[in-house]
């Protein structure tokens, strides 16, 4: 059992950055939160919400306490991620002037955000449910042994990358980084890693994710039920050349220039026209794609601002490889050429069989995980002390503690 759990997930904890490690600490970290909050920058007092200043224990999930410092730690970690992204948008020569204001402003915004607090608390409770079921379903000596193995994996694979990312050469320097930059405790980070990862390992083991392999019949049935998922929109791969007119050039002059450019391409042999089109664009086209030979990536309907260009590119009257007539729109003349074109269709089963396999496994896993969570919420009592009775009733459901785990195993006392 111990070896199976270790082999199942532990290798994926080799991280390349601080918040790749955060994703490992809280599996699915990026998907757990919907954080689209705008961030003000400026000096302000940090949050002093009542549920931060009260008891250290905010509530309980089964036998596990919901600790105030754990919720704060995870919010600060999210705020630090946002800060690292935002500071990169500031010109390098200005960063030192605004660095502290950015950090404090973002931290203040996140600590005062009810939505973020609720999301972090909810995710934390769900992960504690997994951990509680793990602890009551395994003998205590096995729990201790698996925790020791996981701690070794953390020290061996996660810690070195954390130190490299944070620019730290020693564990002491890393501890100082967490204290000074994230305003939290590295040992707390490690403890949350241990707790949540053991719960995640247990969940994956119980879902039997590694044991499920869909049959061909199941894959075809899934494909037929989800055909729209495997449809592709009309799209075209194309080249275009542009000449603008306006205050600096008359419309007639612009038309003469693009006509000359088009004739240069047209006079080339059919097999050389794509190359010639690119050469002409590189020299004379006036849009931002000139240095790419006028080539654009695959483009679907509705993306282009010019409806005239879109009509030409998707028109059956413009054969693939042929050049369009001169198009006048939005203060410019254009000539376009379709390199490849694909019309809307549903991909065949043979084209998407592997993708359908991955989708079916993912859908099955999510459905099983949801059912598992529902059983756990009935299995373990959830109490939130810091929320009002109305909030507690709305967000969480307490239930009778039973004598078996959610997986049907007898509880080990």
C-alpha cells in the first residue's frame, strides 16, 4: 500500500518554480480559484478582519482543526503570485520605486477580499476531508511511515527547486524569504504540503484512476454523445499584403503601389508565388506581419476586424493558392492569399480517439471525485466557528459521524 501510493503521485512534485510547488502542495491549485480581482497599488493598512484576529481555530473538519494561520498562509501565497506577475509589467528601471507599494497593495487587496477568503476556505475544507478519511482509514503506523516517505521526497525534489527559485543557498535563507517576502512561515508551507498531499494521494488511490482504461466500445459511445466537442470551425491559413492611404498618401497612389506588388507576385510561376508573395511583403507591405512574409496563423471566422477580408478568405470563389482582387477597407488596400482552408466539420473517431480517451477519463474522474466529496461531507462533521450561523448554514452541512469511511473501510480507532 505504501509503495503503491508513493509511486502513484510523488514524482510529479519535482517543481521548477515557487508556484509550481504551490500547485503540488495544493493539487489543482490553479483550477481551485477564480481570481480576477483588480489590484490597487498604494499605501494602506493591512486587513484586520474579525476572523483573522479571533481564535487560532476557525473551525473543524472531523478530527482536524481549520487553523487561521493556514488560511492566511494560502491567501498570502496567492497574493505573492499576483505580485510577481504584476511587478514584471513595470519597466525595469521603475520597479524598485514601486516594489513595496505593489506588494503591500496586492496583499491588502487579497486579505480584504471576501470572495478569495471564501474560496480558499472552501478548498481547504475539501482537502481536509480527504485527509481525514485517509487518517481514519489507515493504521496509525502506516500514516506515520507514509508521512516520513513524503517528507523525504519533499526534501529531495521540492526543496532544491524552491531554494533555486527564491535565490536561496541554505534552508535558513529560504525560511527568511518566506518570512520577509511572503510574510509567512516556511515550516507551515511544508506542513500543509504534507497534509494536503497525503489526502490527495488517498483520494487518487480510492478513485482508482490509474486502474481505469476505457474499452473501444466505451470510447465510441462517448464520442457519439459528445460529437460537438470534436467539431472544428471554419479556419484558414493565409498571407496578406497591406498598403495604407490617408493624410500622407492619396488613395490613387496607394492603389497603384499595391497593384504593382500584386503584379510582381502574379508574374511568378504558380509554384513560386508563395515565396514571391513573402518576398514582396517583406519589402513593401506596411502591416506588422511584413517581416513574416505576410503570413498569419490559422484564423477562424469572426476574428478579423475587416469583414471584407474575412469574406474573401472564406469564399469558395477564392481557390486555395490564388490571390484575391484588391480589397479596400478601413483606410487601406489589401491583397490576400489562402494557403490552406478547412471548413467546419466533426472530426472522425479515428482522428480524436486518443483525445476522447483522455476526456472520458477526466470526466469519469471528476464525477467520481464529486461523489466522493459528497460522501465525505456526510461522513465528517464540518463546523466553522468564525462564520455567522447564517453563513455556516449556507456554505457547509454538518452530518452524523459514521463507523466506516467514505470508501467503505472500517474506521481505525
